[in-house]
C-alpha cells in the first residue's frame, strides 16, 4: 500500500467548502473536519477565517437552523435542543435566540399533538399517564408543561 500524500491547503479548503455547503455546520464541526484533513496551526486558522469570511459557516445561522429542524422534524422540546446546542459549543445568547425563534403557540400545539399520540399509544395501559409523561420529557419538553397539559 502506498503512503497517503498530505493534502495541500487549497485541497483542504475545497473539501471544507463542499463539507459546509452540504448542510449548515457549527464551528466545532468545521474545526474537527479541518483536523481530520490534516490542517494544523496557522494554516488551519487561515482556512477557518476564509470559510467564515465567505459565509460557509455561521454559528447563528447554524443555531437557528438546528433548533428549527429538530423542533419541526424530530419533534424535540426546548430542553433537548438547548442541551444539543451546548454540546456543540454554541454561545449561550445564540442558543437562547434559537429557542426564542420557536413560536410559543406552535410549541404548545406540538406538545398537545404528541400528548394525544402518546395517550392513544398507551391506551388501556395502567401506567399510561407515567409512560406518556416520560416520553415527552425524554423528547425534551419541560416537566412543568408536560404535567400541566397531561
């Protein structure tokens, strides 16, 4: 097997542009990919600056897209979204901004819909109320809200 030739900074930049264009990325993901491709030190910093300057990744844009997608598609609650954004080293004020972008009425509507689905799923089960509450709490909905609507 031949040894792998290291990538040039232009090749790394091209790969990262494609990586970032595919979907929204947080800075942490871009830094990780940069390290995987073998960029180190000053080269890595310069590539990050170019990508950020050209708008290939943006922490605020990522936070808003992530929160909206996980809420609308995966039906996650605010608690779980907050935890996942923090895991990705998103600034606390951007996490709050992303959570605020989820409309309160839309949020409560989804909670009610999921509550009805779980009630139906556990109909006839003596522990239906408990199982329903646990499922919604695991999905990231606030404890107080779950029990208020349960």
